[in-house]
């Protein structure tokens, strides 16, 4: 967890001071809360060309550190350019909310595992920046925005922390940067009002839900679009000839995060702004002055355009390929991603009575009342903004809603949901701003006696938004890091070598970055030929016999779960290294094919010689590998703080216990002579993991219990699920006998005489 916090702190430091230094160069004379968003954009623009620089991430990490430290020194030495310390603390509630998923899990790790496993690909891209060897087997996508990945790589390399911790730290920093950006619109509000606005606008429900599933692009895009609306709407510092530079940098940040697909928000907001200015000039009868005003802006516009072009040159080819190779967003209209259905627009209002944003509100009536309450505040806020000349704020919110509405009709639900996330902060800013703003040095509306009745609803709104955020963030799972750390120990041996992973987990792309690794499956999709007799399905165990010998012979190394139940490895495989959960095998010869019965996920099946199939196998002669049949007891699940108990009965002897379990939290196992703590596991379901070894002095039933460890914020959905517990004799193994002696026995594999 320390690495995540350090990565977040460095990201915030870089964003704050690079942004303010850029604004100062553009002519700013004091601190502006647009600085964090501008600085984030600069950092991503600087990091993107890393793969083309000698020394790659090491060189660029040093460069970024020098730039950030120099910017900090320059700004801190000038009091007007120092960030107001008290205002920095206005984002503290957002920081606490952003920590909730990690506090609920009791550990650091990858956000959103099981809800959204896209981070497997994002981490593989980060590894491409860190290592040319990784890029050789998983090359950088040519048309995908990779600014966040490049910046994460520099943070990880500069701090010496793993890519997953660096990326989680970067993602943790985004809500803070967004919350600070909100302060650009609340300069006249008291500190408490700033804190309320930073919380409600910086972390509304949908932003919290997407943050909790590791969807960093949508969180960053929401903050950048908000910053653009505030910059163009007059919430930025007074600048001279460089007044268009901040907007140019923010547009560069949008493209770095969201590719050219992020430009519609920029274009529509700027279009509404220009239309508004023309309408004002027409109302005042000054349309003739427009040409003179435009002519006077040309030098400043030229400077801003030059900055934008130079900043985007390293991404020009990527932008071109995105436009040329993709049709629209490149996502099919019927692709719902990890959603259940289209998201209702009500979710953008920041209140939703469900921990999972993909599901309907649990009480539709109550949810509807809250939604209309927020709508009323937004309508009032729009009226208030127009009356005070801040008309671009409601127009920007309208622009975001128009883009969402178009996406909802013309794009896939997956794409439309992203547009709804981006619209949410703009809508909630309208709801909150008029209630906290201090006019002409007076008190804000909610502290005036005439407006005192609004104080309670405003506080209730803040508590409701924060409560819904808390519910969603507690629901957000955090992937354990133990398996990645174990597999990284195999890298020195397998680097660059063809390696087969006997599993179906997306994260193998990152776990084995720099290795020519291939998983048996990617989620439910097989990626290599499978043995028909094993009939593998997603959620089942994979072992050496799941794939035919012809597949095994294509690889030099085999990584298998450390599973005592698994089929015996072929004799041409030599065990080289073991961890708590995995084994690394080296192929030392050509593996001979062997046949299996219809086994499914199990290592064997009973040979029934009284059936047609059994008689045919018996008539073929040859040999068979027999073993004791594993003893299987169906299990179940338990939520955090509860205990699952099973009754087992085993013959006298020493037995290995295993289970294919999934658990958000560690699990304490207790049985006669056995006390173990199983680590949390959110890998794709299927492979069996060791529980422990138990000795039975005499046969009698005994109890084995699984207690799911609780944490202070663990949600009710934090569950440990044990499909079954399986016992195999310790030290037992296959015994090869003539096929005739295998009738009625549990057969792992057989080889006919003809082969």
C-alpha cells in the first residue's frame, strides 16, 4: 500500500507544480486551481514519446523529475504562486473516499479485478514502456491513447515500484486532481463550501463507481472536460499573449487520455462558448466589433495552436491511425462490455441506491425522489449562473448531456455509459455552486437567514452523495498481488522463451511480461487446441492432459498451478521451481501422446470394462496409469466475518487438501492438526489451490472450517466461495500397470499397445 500512496503523492506533486509553472509562463500572476489538470496534461504529453528516447523510461523519469522539481522550486519561491495549503485540504474528503476500496480489502493492489479486468491489458502496455523485451511479445497498440500508461511507467521507474502499484497510485491521484480543479469555480466560497463542492463534484457516484473498477480514462476525462469548461468560462487566471496555452495543453491531455474520441466535448463546449459570445454581441448591438476582436486574438491563438501542435507531434501517427483504422469509436453498437444494460441518465445526478452502478436502484421510488431533488437544484443553478454571467457552466453541462444522448442512441451502451460519467461533474457543479458562492464579499446563500431552509437539504445532499460513493467504493474489489509476485520469480528462466500457462487468466499478459507466454484460455475463450476428452469449460481446472502432447511440444516451459490433484506431468517435463501456488516445468524432450477417458476437469475417471468403450480400450492393450480416486466434498461460501464448516471423513493416512476458491479477503482454515491462512484470491475461477496437509490417525468424521477475515469497511459482497474441498493421499502418485489390470480402477491416462 505504501507504493500506491507514494505513486499518488508524486502524481499530485507533478501535476500541481508543472501546471502552475506552465500557467506562470503563460502570464499568470497568482496561483490557479486549473494548475493540477494542466500539469497532468503536461506530464502525459512529456511521457508519451518515451519509447522513442534512448534509455526509455529511465531517461524520461529523470527528465520529468527534473522538470517537476524545478517547477516546484520556482513556484514555491514566489508566494503568489504557492498552492494555498488550507485549500489543498478541501480535497481531503475525496482522498478518504478514494482510499475506501483499499481499506475495505485490507491491502493494496489492482482496482476492480473481477468487475473489470481491462487493467490486465493496461498493465501490459505499461510494461512495454518499461522494457523493450515486453514490447516484443505484446507490442504497443498503434491507435490507442497511452498517455496515462506512459506517465505510470515513469512514476514506477522513478520510484522503483511495481507497475500495478504505480498504476493504482496514478488512478488514486485522479479524483484528487479533479477535486482541486473544482476549486477554480469556488474562489469566492468559504472553505467549508469548497470542501463540499470538491466532494460532490470531484467524486459523484458514477465517477466513484468507475474509479472503483479501475476505469482511469473516464475519471481523467471527466476532470479534463471540467477544467476546459472552467478555463473557457473565465475561472482561470488572467493571462496575456499566452492565454490560449492552458486550453491547448488541456486539449493535449484529452487526446492523451481519450484519443480523438475525446474531442467532441471540446468542440461542442467551444462551439457553445462562441455562440454565446456572438449572442451577447448581437444583444448589445456590437456585431461589427467581432471582426476586430477576432483579429486581435489571432496572435494569441497562433501561440496556443503552436503549443498544441508541438505537444501532439509525438502522437500524430497514433491519432491518424485512430481516425483511419477505426469506424467511430471502434466499439460495436451491440457491445455492452461489462454492463448489464444501458445506464439510465439518472445516475449522472450523483445519487443511486445501489452499490453496483450496473444494476437498478433497489428502491425506485426513493431514488426517483432524490433524483428530482437534484434536478431542481441543477435547474436553479442554471438560472443562477445565467443571471451572474457564468452562462458557460450550464451550456457546458448541456453539451455533455447532448453528447451522452447522442451516444445513447447511436453508440453501444458501453460507450454511452462513459459519456454519462463525463457529464456528471458538470451537472453537480450547477447543483452545488449557487449554494456555496459568496457574492460581493457577503455570505453565501446557504448561510443567509432567508435561505436557511436550504441548509439542511444541501447538507443532506452532500451526505447522500458521499454515502452512495462510500457504498460503491466498498463494493469495489482490489486484486491481490501475491500471484504476480510469485510468477515474477520465473522471469529469469523464461524470459523470451515460449511458455504455456495452464490457466485462463487475462493477467498472464502482465504477470509474464517479457516472456513469450500463452495461456490455455483468455476468460472463457480457448486459445490453444484442447483435448476433447477433457471438455474444458470456463471455471474448471486445467491440467497437463487438458491439452494434447502436440500443444505441449510447442513450448519450452510450462507453468502449472501447484495442484496435488492434477494429472501426472509427462516424463519429459522436469520440475524446476515451485512457489506457494505455481510450479515451473521445463520440457527436456519430445512428449509422447497419451489417451484419457472422459474426465472433464478431473485428473482421471474409472475405467468401466463392461461398457462398449471400455471393451474397446481393453482390446487395444497397452498400459494405464492408475491412482487413488480423490475424495471430494461439496462446499459453499461465506461472507466477511462468517464461517463455513464442512464434515469430512478420510481413511487413515496423510492427505493433501485443496480447493478451487475465490475470496475477496484472507481465509482462516481450521481442522484437527491444521491451522492455515489462505491469501485472498480473485484470479479467474477454476484452478485448485493448496489448503494444507492433514494426518488422520484413525478414520472418523471431522470438521474443517473456513473463516473469511473481516475488515472495518468490508462490504456484504466480500465473499469467500469454495466450490468443493478435495483430498488426495500425500506421497501418492500414478502407478503404471497393464491395461487389463486397470478395469474398475481410477485411470489418469492410458497408452494403447499400438502407440
